[in-house]
C-alpha cells in the first residue's frame, strides 16, 4: 500500500497509550514509505500522527473542507493540503488518493468516515481494505455492536468481516496487505460467491 487514509480523533483522549500508538503508526508509515492521507488537522490524534511522519521526512497529505480551515486547526507544515468545499467532497477526494483506510481512536467524525468506507466496500463501489487499530481494546464495544447487527439480521457476517481488526500495527497492516474483498453483486448484501 502506497498511501493509507487514517481517520482519528481531533482530540488526543485521556490516556497516553492512544496518543503513543498514533505516533507509533506515524513512525511505521515513515519507515515503510507509506504516505498518510488524513483530515489535515494539527490538533488531537491527527496532529500526532502527522507530526511523527513529518519528523521522519515522510509524506503527509491533508484534505480539509473550507469550513475547518482555521489557523488553530489546519496543519500548515504538511507535504500537501487539498481544500474541498464540503465534508462530503473531502471523503471522495480522500478515497481517490488512498489504497486503504485505518481508524484509530476518535469520536463521531472518525466513526462516520470509517463506516462510509465500509459502506462503499459493502456496495462493491470500492475494494480497498478497511481496518481498525484496536489499541487497548478501544473498539471492543463497537465490535460487539456489529455482532448484535449480524445476530439481528441487519448485517451479513461476510460484510462484517470486511472490517479488519488488528491489536497491533503489524497485525493490522498484514491483514490489510492480504485482503481480498468478497465478490458482491450491485444489489446490497447479495454475496455472489
Ligand atoms: P472526531 O473523531 O469526531 O474527533 O473527528 C475526527 C475526524 O473527523 C478526523 O478523521 C477528521 O477527518 C474529521 N475532523 C473532525 N474535526 C476536525 C477538525 N477540527 N479538523 C480537521 N478534521 C476534522
């Protein structure tokens, strides 16, 4: 994978472990020549991963909608910044730049972005790997909720498995590298083979 989109919090959270893992992922990207595509912020987890990569002279591409482009939010030191008119345009732009998606701990924005990527995969519009880095079990309840959706008949097990889960960076990247999307028809949820 040449470039990966990372969706993550605009806050750093309360525990150091998550912030440290954002830095570790940034180091991993820089050491392995993987470019980061992200929301373009200098705040929170976003700023931590971007700075880690920049420190090692790696590639950081931001995609930020005009409305978030305040001085206090936008990162001015990155390799390239794309500015979009809307939040939805930003997602399309990000999807055109990357070979896969990773979510780190975050809030609504992070979930919105990673679930949109999954929805595109589910519909067969995209075939890129989508993963979550489950540092310290941060996403355990979310994973449980997906099981509820499967058990209640709202989510196919095969579609649930599109979400790759790694407890470590190496585990997640290995799963993403080996990912093969199930063949889905254009009709939602119909698995062809
Ligand atoms: P959240 O998880 O709610 O903190 O939102 C973070 C995600 O939403 C990031 O992946 C960004 O792409 C986007 N986002 C939310 N707030 C901002 C912000 N102030 N600046 C840039 N991107 C943001």
